[in-house]
């Protein structure tokens, strides 16, 4: 079971990195094309801002998974020394379980928003396309992050540690 979870997490991390990178490239190309258009014609591309916003949504939401998979996500550390070190393993599991619950709750809220947009057939004013497929990225990303943290809570050895990240970076890879 642990090996299956590890393979799933590794595949998920690769997919999230690919999606995030692709979306970032799209964002750069759209912004660059808009700037070039403004410089050459005096007017920008009317669709560029909206397309950039959608690309940025993919970068942010799948970037959440990239950060989480590499142990680079933001975490308040001010209370790290409040309890003895012997509680760290339990606290790490509770932290991951709590994060899993948080992510699944936000995924549920995201599903409600996407469902409402779908029912109302909300469209982008600029691009004139339905917005729910882009909004669907939100519950997908939160669900994936919730599953990742649930796996970390169940199999704490799969959780990225700061020492492995630093060692991996020093060796030229993670």
C-alpha cells in the first residue's frame, strides 16, 4: 500500500509540475504578446488579460501541489519549539491530517461554486466562453492536495523533509 501511495504521489507531482510549467509559459507568452502588440500597434490584445488570469489560476492552484510535494509550502514555524521534540511525529501527522481536512473542505466549497457557474452558464465577458472549466481547477487542486496530505498523515515517511530537500538541492535534484 505504501509503495502504491508513493508511486501515486510521484506521478501526481510530475503532472502538477508539468501543468504549472505549461501554464506559466502560456502566461508569459500572452503577456509578452500583449506588450509587443501595444508597442507595435498602440493597442493591446483585448483577450490577453483574461487569458493571463486563467493561466495564472492554473499556476497558482497546481503550484500549491508543487510546493506541498517538495515541502516548500508556507508554514508558520513560530510554535515549533513549544512542545518537546518527542511529540514531533504525532504533531506532523496531525498537521497533515488537518491540512487534508482543510483542503477537502475547500474542494467542497469549490465544487459548489463550479456547480453554480455550470447551472447558470456563466461566461467570461471578454472571451465569451463558459468559466466553469477554469473554475474546476480549484476543487481539483484542493482535492489533490488533500489526498497528498492524507497520504503524508498515513505514511509519514513519504512526507518531504527539509533535510532531504536541502540535500537534494545540493546534489542537483530533488
